[in-house]
C-alpha cells in the first residue's frame, strides 16, 4: 500500500475527506476543513488516521 504524502487528499471513514498535513510512521494527521460541509458535521479540525484506514484521492 502506498502511503500518503503531505498535501494529498485522502478519504476515510465512510466519505470523510481531508488534506494530509503530517505523515507519521503509522498514521497521518489530516485537516478536515477541506470538506465543504466541515462546519455542518461539527468535527474537530484535525484528526489522526492510520495508514490502513484511508484511500488516496489526489496526489
């Protein structure tokens, strides 16, 4: 599996999307404010996603 890089858009957890801000050994830190409906979903701005749990949308 290819790991995401800083700046990639990834999709995870049933359709959530975000921009990768930092790549760690086992996970990435993602900025969720990329999504148009971010405020409506009442989510934290950033979250951590394990490399096994996302799909890269754009490079």
